[in-house]
C-alpha cells in the first residue's frame, strides 16, 4: 500500500492539467490558494488583461491563456 508521501511523489509526475482534473481543482481554487502568487505577478497580470481590453477580447479569458490553457 502506498503511503501519502509515496502518492504525493507519484502525483508530482503527472502534468498539471491532468492533476487539476483528477483533484477537481478549479481556477477559483487556484486564485484563492495562491493569492500571494497573484500579488507577486499583479503588474504582469494587469498588463495582460488591459492589452486584451484594448483588442476587444473577452477580459475574462486573455488571449494568452486561451491559446495556452484551452484544455481548462
């Protein structure tokens, strides 16, 4: 039987998207859990959203993320 540590080590080998699906982690979960990362990247994230607003793209899904994370 796998220990929790063994299981964690095996899960680390799975790609991020698949792991999020397996664990049923949502974007809301990520933003809530990693607010410190959002704060660190605040300026960069704001630029991404503002660029998309200038291009009349849905600000809820910046083009960068749409093309790179469409599996979500």
